[in-house]
């Protein structure tokens, strides 16, 4: 039996293999360069996060005695000036409608309950305070202006809101409702003492 043997030249095979390896190397280098080039063109976005840790907790024994529902309109008027002189027709008026519940009460930790006799107690009450505001709602400001009002700076809305919720207004609410606050204080602490001694006589002393 005869076997036929085909003669194959070796150099063409080696050439094809060499060209394939060179092509792979070129593709690898080209891809690396493209990655470097794209890296210089691409950018990343980032965001900031504020992490907070509570370092201490303070118990506040605030006693809310009265809640007032208040609605109103804050008004801010201003006029443009040049060298300290008011400019006619430069008036600007800003209105903000608002509503909230103002809580008034006392700091319970400052209340003193002393026993004068087996069936008599003296309760000393500190000054009333504004505890806070619940459910505040502030409408978008409304503005009216004159022909030259562009000379007048716009009202600062946050400043107007801070004025509405100021400590000065809290004191005004307290003064207007002092009788109701005293009456509610008596009811609140009488109920507490009566739970211990239903027949106790109670004298209340309010801070001036």
C-alpha cells in the first residue's frame, strides 16, 4: 500500500502565525491606548453626604398648657433711596399670609411642689414660655410695586418669617393669654396632687 504525502512549505505557515500574533499585539496596544485616551475624556460625578452623630440627649420637661391657632398677614414696606434720600414712586410692598399653632407653657423641671402641712401644698410656678410652633404654613409672598420699585431691594422672605416666629411675638402671646395659662396650670397640677391626696389644699404662686 502506498501513502501519498503532500509537501507543505513551512515559511508561509510561519508567516501567517507571525501576522496573527502581530495583529493581536496591535489590537491589545491600541485598546490600551484607547482606554487611556477615553480615561482622560471621561469624568465622574460625586455627591456629598453629611453624617451626624448625636453626642448628648437632654431631657426637657416642657409642659404645654395652651395652644393658640393663629392666622395673619405679614406686611413689609420699603422705599428706594439715593444718597439717603427717598425716591418717589419707588415703594414696594410684600405680603405673606401665614397660619400656625403656638404652644405656650412652662418648664416643668422648674416647678416646685412643697408640703406645708399634712394636707396642704404650695406650688411655685416659673415664668411662662413659648414652647414652639406646630404646623406652620406660609403662603408664597405677594408683591405690589410702583414704577420705580426696581430701585428698592426685594424683601427677604426668611427674615419676614423669622420675625413672625420671633421670641418677641411669643412674649406677646403669653401676655395676652396669661389668665388662661394660670387657670390651666392650676387645673393641671391640682389633678396631679389630687391623685395623691384628694382633700389637699393647694396654694399656687406664679413668677412675676
